[in-house]
């Protein structure tokens, strides 16, 4: 894997965990590791008292998240432990940053030529299925209309001049 170029910005869980540890907007992985180690080694009752406004499940996740951030960025992406070029952010200017925006940018950057073809990956390639269901629906409606015409009785109406009234008789099928 090639070394990361430029100044990478990590978002979402990376940002919220680093914000919790006071490492926003930039910190080295050594800083994150030290803050995570201090937090994870702390007494649970004291941590709950210190951070009483934060949900207990979130408090449990910060210990794991600090270790995950260091492992992913250092072991996975090869960023050195003392490198401070990694930024932690959840917005750029007024635009929010999250993993879905990152996935979109990555997809477009990888293969911009396949733009229109990627629609099938997003909405599915079920055109045949949709057309088949539409055809079946049309056939059912047509069959219902035909059956309703056969079920109606056929009548013949004749005006009788001698009696001065209409005579309605049923026509056999």
C-alpha cells in the first residue's frame, strides 16, 4: 500500500472520539493513544461521575474507539505515531463531513468514467422484474374486464307499437 500523501482528514467516529479526548482539530496518534490509555485505565465509577452528562454506552465505546483509531491509522494506513498531519473534523466550512460523503467522493474519484453505469448499483438492475410485474398486472386487469362482460346478462329491448311500451327479453348465449 502506498504511503498517504497530503493532509488526511478523518471523520465521524474518529472526530467524536478525538473531540472527547480533546485532540481536535489535530493530534498525533501518540496523543490519542495516551488519552485512550489514561481513560481506559481509569476507575469506571469515577469516569461515570466525571462524565455524568454522557450516555453510559458512549462512555464504554470511547475506550475501544481510541484503540481502534490508533490501530487503523498506524497499523492499517501506515501513519507514524508522531505524525500530526491527520486532521479530525465533522465539517468543512459549512458542509458536514461524514462517511457517506467520503464514500461518494471515493467512488467518483476511482472511476469517474462509469458515472451513468453506476446507477444500476444504486437503484438496482431489476428492469426485467418491474416490466414483468407490470405485464402481469395488466393481464389480470384485462382478464377481470373480460370476465365482468361475460357475467353481465345480455338483453334485447324492443318497442311494441300495439301495446305502446318497451319489451325487454333476455338473449341466450
